[in-house]
C-alpha cells in the first residue's frame, strides 16, 4: 500500500486463467475505488514511461520552467498495448501537480475511461513499487516478441438499426486475435467476442457460404416475383 498525501494506492499482483497481471487501485475519500489493470508486459511499458515522468518532474524541482497548456497539462504520453490504451498526463491546478492515468479498452469503446489521479510526489514510489513486483513476479509472463508484432489499424462497419461493428486486432501471451464489438449508438450498449487468428479463415468461409446461400435465395425470390408479375400481365392482355 502506498500512502501519498491524503490518498491510498494499492499495487497488487493477481492471476487468473488468462495470466498474471497487476491491479492498480486508488482509494479516495469514503472508500471509493478506481482501478486500472495491467498485464505484466503492459506493466513494464508503464513503468518505463513513468520513469520518464519522474525525471521530468525532478527537472521541474531543479528550476526548469515548464510549458503549461491551457488545461494545465505539463507532459503527456500514450501507451498502446494489445487492445488497451493508457493515457498519462502530468497536470497542475490550484491544489498542485498530479499524474492522471486513464485506460481505455479499445479505440471503439463508447464507455468512460477508467482512471486514477496520483499526486506527482508519489510517482517515484509507484515506479519503485512496480519495479519490485516486476522483478519478483513477471518472469515467465512476458512475451518479448510482442514488441515486434505489427498490428493492423482497427476497422469499423456501420450497419442498419444504428449499429456499428468494430474490428480490433490484439496480441497477448496466448497469440493474435481480433475483437469484434457491436455498439448500439442509441443506447450505447456494447458486446464483443474475441476470435483467435487460427479461426479467421474458418470464420471468413462460414460468412462467405452464408452470404452465397442468401444471395441465391434472394435470386430465386426475385425470379419468382418476376414470373408472377409476367403471368399477371399476360392474363391482363388476354382480357
């Protein structure tokens, strides 16, 4: 547990059937919790970026004049890892300087970001805590080849009834997959499935077969409709 000013932060290592990960939780007033989830390889990337922010903050303490944007932002970076995006922003307001870290599951997500706000003096504590946990628990749960995997840009398809389908390719310790998400624009509800790369070909073949059969059925219906209209026209001419 890290105590930073009036806030408490918990950095815990967890494990489930999908692998080992780090849960980062901020406990605010009234016991309300905000959580972020980091796979072990994402935790390494986050630790490395956090170290840059620590050095930047130390430079400010040494007298370096910061360039402050209109919204109080001093420095920002984005981490793209698997299907998640992490946004790091060092900001300042009347209460001081703090690091806001937010997480979004995918580019097409319509829900709010998960986020925590860490007072800037606590960045060093968090970095050191992550260092310790990574050194102790990450072995065997890091896929060094992840950094060399080039993933295609996400795609989306607009369909009937105000629906959008998002296709996001991701990569983790178990391999490459595509997450297909259905988002209803009116309600904002979202559902998704993950299809491993080994099944993409079968997925494509099934869709192609279904489309071919439906097009053939539609063609028969159109031919039948044209025949009926032709028969009606002939009967009318006979009269």
